C-alpha cells in the first residue's frame, strides 16, 4: 500500500491521525504502518457510543435438550465407530484458539507456554498436544492441526513449538495462522496509537476464528484435504479431549450443523453460558442473562432445564460455516482500559476504561446455524480450565484435576 492510498482509506474512515508521525518514522516502520492500515477494517468504528456495552436484544429463550451421559454410554461403540472412520479418512481437523497471553497467570508469555508442572515441565501446549496424540493413536491417523495465534504472540508461539519439536506431532501436520485484529478506539471512534508506527489493536473475538482462517488462505487447504468438520477449542482447558471420536460420531449421526461439549452446572448459579434455543434456533445464553425463574426452572424429568454449561469445545460442519461466513455477525463493543500514546507521543496507561474494543463471539456463529447437538461430558474428566492464578478455575484447581485423572506433574 502506498502512502497516498493509505491516506485515502483513512480519510474515508475519519482516521487521518494514524499518519501523524509518518514522516518521523524509519523506512521499515513506515512500511509496517502502511501494511497495518491495509489490513485493518475500520468499518466497525462507526458503532455509536450508545451501542457500546449494550446487551444485544434476545429472542424467545427455551431449553435445548442435551445428549446425556447415559444415552452416550449406551451407544458408545456405535458413535465411536462413526467418529473413528471420519478421523481415519481425514475428514476432521482440529483448531486450537491460542491467541491469548498469560497475563492473568502472572506471565508475559503466550498462555499456552505456562508451565503447570510441579516436579517436571508440563506446559499447557504440551497437555493439548498429548491429548490430541491419544486420539491419533486410537484412530491410527494424524489429525490436521491448526493453531490460531495473535499479532502479540505469534512469533513466541511458533518458536516454542519448534523448540519442543512440536511435542511429537509432525511439523507438516501443524499450521499456524494469525487471528485478525480489530482496532481499539476512544469513545469517539478514533483509533488509538500504540506507538508512532502501530495502531492499538486487540483480537477480534473467538467468533472471528473462521474468518481469520479464510483470510489466511487456509480454507483452500481445508477443501484440498477433504476436511468436512472442524473441532475448535480453547487453549486453557488442559483436560479436554480433542477430536473425540465419540463426540464426532454423535454429531455426524444426528446430522447436526454443530456439536457443543457441555458439562452439568455445579449449581444453578454457576457463572457459565448454557445451551438453549432462541426463537427456535440453537444459541447460548450467558449466566447473567438467565432470570431467577429460568435458573431454577425444571423439565418434565425434574432436572434443571438450563443445566448444561458450554466449555468452548465445538465441532462445526465446514459447509455450514461457509453458508454463514458472509453473514454480518453481531459486533460486541466492550469498554476497556487501552494503553496508547497521546498527541505528543507520551505513553498513557489508563487506570480506568478509556475506550472500546470490538469482538465477534462464537455464540453468534452457533445462532446462525439451524441445528446444534449439546453433548454432555464428565466434568471431572474433561473440564480443567486455567483462567486465574489462584482460586476458582486456577492453576491449582487444574493441577488437582490432572492428578485425579492420573497425570504426573
């Protein structure tokens, strides 16, 4: 992109200030800034202030029945056979969402690099890859593995995998790609500058993973390989099963557009999103959107009606994804503290929110689809999230669950 074309794009979006320091930059810095301007979608910054932080209006919410453990166990061999066949034929790919940093764990590294070992090194990335290897050994075939990084952690992540010999996985079966970044703005929709040669950005949310894959050219590879299903999952759950044959088989057998692994809520008030129907289509209702009446509502079996929390482990049908890719997913505007430089080039680290970040969420992708299969898993065997350094869903709670499942730390 040339300076002239960059200026034209910025003027069209009211962001000319991005080039304020251009003449003071080195040739390399100028090139980097022009490239960032070319890649950036500024259209989201037209969102008005009154829309920020606003809860999107919801339709009619109703319970969505899950495939429960007893029913899964009864058909385990049947579902497993379907799933293993699909895996052996290369029809299932795995997508690790690993764009985050370990800041809340007290680390400046990518979250997946965090070491949870006690007597030896046990990295979060290592646990993910070892879990995947369990299924590889069962099906006798390598599962195409895609790792979504971010602008902030891509180099460190790829270097870490290389240094650890990809944790026993073939290098050619792992493909890294960067998540698209969204500009962060002040309350007037003006993008902040992180430095004189870089706009302040943040990942475009967990709903931006497939768009990011497409822009990286990976969807062409998916078609070439004959991949029909993509299992996406978050980096922080060190017990989750990846490309689980029984899960794959159940989703395929029911003809669902997407499957979602779920766990029974620990209590009606647990702070997790739950599967539901919204205006007759699958959706996820956040814990703070559940009314007191909905929290305690029970079905004809006497069980809580909204009882299955999502763990961010989904199996999407590729054709279904392609049908919704051009849909304009709702944009979630979140008020945040955004570090930046001021007009004089001084660094600013705000103590209170000073602008907006813009995200798309996977729950909106699910709501665009026609069918979803909530698939129950045993909480203690498949759900050990590491979100905090201590307390609930922490390093310590994950360690305890790993030890209970026979893993040496």
